[in-house]
């Protein structure tokens, strides 16, 4: 069984997690059979270790971790790989796949550029 963990930084503000939760809900709307969870580095529960433990308890043997970061800072570049290595040691029968941060995906960059464009420029692009 395969699962996806959407991994975010976390915040003291409980509303901060809504966009990541919304991505998980959208994934379930697109595929009700998918197994998706959210996990956070700090300040927000659940953390990556407890989310992984829950999934393993459910029988998951393959986990894809998607860093929900626009920029690739120290957390995505250094902290997350260390956490994943520790999980691999804790669960040797589980395959872990760490994807690049979403901000590195050309589709996300393109969509953000379109959203950020002034409305007048967007009309000109649509006519082209």
C-alpha cells in the first residue's frame, strides 16, 4: 500500500495549515482511494515520525514525502533528508521517496507567475 505525506514547516497559527490540508482534501477528491496525510516539522501536529508510524500501522509499505515549500532553505535541504534517513532506519521494510519541494516544480512556478500577473497583462496573454 502506498501513501503520500504532504510535509510543511508548521506555525503557531492554526490557520496556517489550511492550504496544505486543502491540498490533501483535493487529492482525495481526485482519487478517493489515495492515502494522504499532512505532517509538520515544528509548531504544528502531527510531526513526520508520528504520521509515518500511523501509516505503517495501517499497512503502508511505500511513502512519498512531498515538501510543501516554495523555497528550498535549510529545512528542505538539510533537516528533512536527516528525518527521512532516520525513518528509513526505523522502518527498513518501508520504501521512502522524497520529492523535491513543490516550489521547484515548473508547473507551480508557471501557475504562480500567472496568478501574480496583473489582470491587464493576463488579458493580453489570453488573446495571444
